[in-house]
C-alpha cells in the first residue's frame, strides 16, 4: 500500500486492455466502482501510476541493477550500485524510490583505491628493515619496497669444550634466530645458555 501524499492518492487500479483493473486481484472494476465522485480526478492517461523517481545513472566504473515493483523507477523500485573489480564504492550501495518522487540515497561513486599519482607509505614489523623508499607514488616505474629480516653476525665456532645449536625460523642468523650453548662433560658454562 502506498503512503498518503498530499494532493492525490493511488487507489490501486490500472487500465489493462482498455478495462480498469484492480492491481491486487487483477479483477475488472464493476460499473458501480467506475462511478467517480464529483470533482475527483477522472482516470486518465496517468491515473493508477505510482509516482516516478528520476532514472539512475551508473557511476563511472560501475553498474546499476534494479527491481521495479510498479514499473521503471517508480515508487518502491529498489536499485543496487556495484563497482567493477578493483574499484571501491563510495556511498550507499542500495537506494529506493520514495513516495516523494526522490531516491532515498544519492548515487554513489566508484573510485580506484590507489589511483595514478597517489602516495603510499610503508613500514616494517619489528626485526625487519625496509629496503627501498618508504614512500612511493603510484606510477608506471616505482618498485614496491620490501621488508628484510635483520641479520646478525654468524656464530662461527662452538666454544672450546662445548657445542652450539642454532634454529632459524625466518632466515639464517636473522631476527628470531636462537642459539643454545652446551658444555661438554667437565666444563662449566660461563655465560647465558641461550642467545637470541
């Protein structure tokens, strides 16, 4: 059912094959029902048509798909805007045609998340060093920077009278590598057993 709008009210009839027909039941009006009151708007070319909203134009890099309950862009039409892959929707994806003849949302736009000449800044997690520029501009040439694990000097020899055993989860002798020192029988460890 349509909400009351000042000035007119749609009663749910349409002209189908030159006969006034109830939309809900699809039954023709009886002659008594066609007896319009004095001064009432007589059914004509526009009678029985729900209010129309303006057509929606798809944004650049986007598309519009609609479901129309009472005809193209009329009351209760619902439209959805989608963006092409690689583009982000800015605004509401869904809009509905209101009884006022206006859509309840503005048409959104589709924007590239990183457009030509946009700038990005890179940072590395703890234990990693940035190789390359920390700030790059989107363009045809700029290579992306990389984060490389911090390297420690290799432990070359086991202590005399002992052994060293190292594990390297990321890369040899890098951040999070650990080494464990053990002494042979008869020797005493003079420092920490573990080195990180």
